[in-house]
């Protein structure tokens, strides 16, 4: 069985993430979405919240499982029997960072391949940071996030901005 891991911080999930997960699910028997810690980012949502939002946003896709994990991606992949990592690439600006991660992961475990999917044209500009920034200042985030998790995301963003 071909198992792929779709890793990310998903802080929070966007249409761009769901698009990549859906397309990966067509290519592999099983896709495990790994909600991980990116040490370079300060998350707004806990791993549990991010995992729950992703579960709701991908509920209609049969061969997708969402798991939160605090550790190395290659370790996660090994534990779950996955030898492919799938990541979305938006623009040239993503490339250097993604290339660095792919090479690091292959150095840590050379049996794991990283495959890049080109982001769909309509999601090219989209990121979790955009969602947080627009939501924080009272803007409409509905074009950017799945409808089923919109209210949860916006109330969490408001809660956070009120606490400041
Ligand atoms: O969505 P992101 O923030 O671009 O995803 C980055 C992520 C979470 C996949 C990356 O930071 C990661 O793999 N974190 C787990 C720790 C790890 O394995 N680091 C080594 C790879 S550089």
C-alpha cells in the first residue's frame, strides 16, 4: 500500500491545504496529514485545534487521516509506514525553504522521497498568515478557509486579538 505524509503547521487550515490533500489522496492509497511543530513559527492555534479543524475540513475524503505530532517528520513517516512526503509549492519564494527541508529529510532518512505538487492558480497567494492577518483586523476570511471551519477559526482569531 502506498502511504504518503502531507506535513505542515496548518495554523490554520486554508483552501490551499485542502486542495493539496485532496489531490494527494487521488495519487496514494492513504494520505496521513501530519500536524507538526515548525520551530520558526509561533502558532496561534494549538496542535489539537489545528488537528480538529483539519479533520472537519477533510471529513469527506475517505483515505485521509489527520494526526498531530511533536517530533521529526521523518520519524513520523517511518512510524506510519510512509515513504513519500507530499508538499505544495506556491511560488519561487517557497522553493529555497522547501528544498532545504527536503534535502534535510532525505539526509535523515534516504528511503523517504519528497514530492512537490504545484498549488492551484487560485490558491497561489494564499497562506495561513494571510488568514490570521485579515481575520485579526476584522476582514472577511471566507474566501480563504473551508466554510465548515470558518466560524471556529474566526472566533479563535478574535479571542486572541481581544486578549492582547
Ligand atoms: O507548514 P510549514 O510551517 O511550512 O511546515 C513545516 C513543517 C512543520 C513541515 C516543518 O517545520 C517540520 O517538518 N517540522 C517537524 C520537525 C522536523 O522534522 N524538522 C526537520 C525538517 S527541516
